[in-house]
């Protein structure tokens, strides 16, 4: 009898692990069902189906490339419908689209594809030099400044991210612990592989500051970056600045915009007013976070 004494706690521990495992599997299954596309929406010919994450309470989309793409669609009057879910493209990212039986991934390849299909070009009015400047600024914002936002949400303000993330906010405990851990691990790996994650906090925010100051200089007092007519860069800037000032309003980047780079904030409100009169209704209708 005495030699079996140690088996009792082991029995309880193993039972607890099995129980926890079953709970996690059931929760993951339920969450998967909840978050995958609900509609077996039939693709309509000539209409773009835009796959993107649902809104949270603060912003129409927490993903700058998704907001940029939706802005582009509206700028070019391209007919589209949104499919709000967490289904990713073949490249493992959002946004992506389906159009006339074809799937296209990555906002920039989507823009190229739709420009061809719809004979649209939001940059048609730009000179060759303006196009070159716009291209360079787009790459700066999407491949550099964007990662400073990712750094902020995972390294500095994770508690807020967990509350506001469309995915983590609807993930029940105890699965939320696992999902948060996986989310952080993936994002920290991205930051490290990109290279920006190897810098100090101060260095990373200074990178963001330099980029945002450059964008602000380029915009100056103009309504849109290249003058009176918007171009793709305006959509990119809107995607990033709206996420900064509305989704992470306490970040150093948002503080800088609100205190010193006010033209970026004004630009953001201009685009919202012009292209998203239904912004609040869309958030109310489709938001998924609590
Ligand atoms: N270059 C891509 C970037 C898309 C992107 O980074 N999407 C993020 C959300 S903002 C994503 O899907 N991340 C999921 C992941 O990387 O696992 C584009 O412009 O579409």
C-alpha cells in the first residue's frame, strides 16, 4: 500500500492534463467554427470578395494593409463585398481577394491585378518622379514603419492588444493563454527576422518617428499627398495612421502624430470622411471584440 502512495498525485496530475487537453481541443474547435467564414457566399461575377479580419471597437480594421486595400477599392469605385473572418490567403496572410473565380493574395499584388481588370489606376495623374517618390514612401511605411506598430502591440502594450485584438478578445480561457503565447512567439520571431526586433525600444520608436516625420513633410499643407487628388500612397498612409491614432492611441507614434504631425491626423480624418461615411455603422455591424 505504502509503495503505491506516490501514484495518487500522478494519477490526478495526468487526469488534469487530459481534462485540460480536451477543454483546449473543444474550445479551439468551437472558436475555429465561429471565426471561419459563415456565409457560403456565392461569388458574384464582376464583384471583388475582400477577405479581411473583422473590426474591433476602435477601428474598422486592425490591419493597415486591409484598410489600405478597402480604401483603394472605394477610391477606384471597384464593386466589392467584405468577408469578415480569419481565413488567410495561400500566403498565410490577410487581406486577400477572390474575383471571377481567381484568388489573389497580398494587397500590392491585388492592387496590380485589379488595376488591370478594372482599367483603374489611382496613380494615373502622377508624374514619373511623383510615382517614384510615392513608391518609395509606400515601401517605407509598409516594410518599415508598420513593424514599429507590431513592436508596440506585442512588446509594449500587450495587455491592450489582448483586449482589443479581434481574435484574442473572443478566445475563451484557458485557450487564450495558449493563443496569446503563440501570437507573441510568432510576432516576436517576425520582428527578429525582419531585423527591427534587434533594436532597443528607443531606437525602434525613433525609426517610426523618422518615417512619420518624412511622410508629414511630404504631405505638407496639401489635402492629399500629391495634391488635390488622392493616390495609392494616400490609402497606405490612411491605413497606417488610422490604426495608430485609433487602435493604439497611447503609443508614442500616435502621441507624435497628435502633438506634432497634425497634418497626418487631418489627412486621416479627410480620407475617412471622403471614403468611409459608413465607418461607424460597419464597426457596429461587424465588430467581433467585446
Ligand atoms: N504584404 C502584405 C502584408 C499583409 C500582412 O502582413 N498581414 C498581416 C495582418 S496586418 C497578417 O496577415 N499577419 C498574419 C501572419 O503573418 O501570420 C500585404 O500588403 O497584404
